[in-house]
RNA sequence: GGAUCCGAUUACGU
């Protein structure tokens, strides 16, 4: 079954979810092998990525009927997809369901929820979620912090993003290219190019390699301020670093 | 009792 799982994942990665579904159905119909929780997880992930969260939820019910216990990964996949669809309350319902079934959420599950809550501006609920994580002794990880930094930046609350950065460093989590790129984008969105370049200098100082996304944000920021010369300089830097413009 | 393989989360733009 692992072989089929690997193949199914390949199809999903290649955006050939339909073919993955066909193969999945064939496995069951021809009794080639019984799908396990990884198989279901892979197919659900494919369905979700293709925008079929509802069908993925139906598959969740199907696997239960078939006597395969949904893992936390399976629940997390559904929760993540609902959050991305801004159906965070439905996601919270699934969270309650999994806990009722003694399948306990992990940091990934909560990261998706925090992402969803923040993207709806439900800051208080996001805060509550973090408190709940602490209560469950689930440590925030790099992804949690990055999600928060990005959410604040997108709302123009760069000061709050900066305090998240301080907290993460305090907690011994090392900011990475995503953290700094989010911050840079935050300043660029506000047209604060001096600050954006300051963050850029900081990340270089920490030997964190900027990538094409980092530079795209900077170019966007300079162009917004009609500073084409600076934008061109950044563009030269891209070529210099052998990065490929997207 | 232990190890390994297969699934879930974060940044720009399109």
C-alpha cells in the first residue's frame, strides 16, 4: 500500500488529482489493497488542493464507515482547507470532533487555525488558540510565528509583527527567510522602504539568504514609491545572485 | 521494546 501511496502523492503533486481519484477507487473496487490512513490523507489533500473540501469531508466520513480511524493528519488536512476557504467555524467544529474522538491536534493543526483566524482578523480568537496550545503543552514553532508575523504585516500592523519577532527570538526560535520576507513585505506595503531595507540588511547580517520572493517584495515597494532607480538596483542584485525572476 | 518508508501548516507576484 505504501507503493500506491507514493504513486498517489506523485499524481497529486503533478496536479493530476482526477487520476489519483480514479486509481484510489480502483484500489477499492478491484480489492487491490485496502487504503490506510496515509492513502486517505493523500487523496484528501489532493481533493482539498483542487478546491473540493466538501468531497474531502465526505471521504472522511467514508473512511470512518470503512473502519479506518482518521489520523490527526487527516483531520489537519480538512481543517487547513476549511481555514483557507475562510470557513474557520467549520474548521473549529472539526477540531472539537477530533478531540472528542481522542485524536489530539498538534502544532500543524493549530497553525492552520491561527492562519484562518488571523486572515479573518479574529485576533482575539487567535490569541485564545495560542493560550489553548500552551495549555496543551504544544510548543509554537517557526511556522506559527511566521504565520503571525505575516498576518500582522498584511494588516499593516508591522509593529505587532516586530514584537512577534522579538518573542520568537526570546523563545529561541530562529527567524528564517520567510519571517524576514514577510516583514520586508509589510514595510513595503506601507511604503516604508528605509525600514524594509533595514530588515533586509539585518537578514543579510544573519547570513540568511534572501530569495526571489524577498526581492519581489522590495521591487514592489520601490515601484509603489515610484522609485524606479532603486527597483532597478534590486533587480540587478537578483541577477547578481543568479536568482530567476518569476 | 526499537528503527525505517508513504499523507497535513507559513512569505511576494501570476
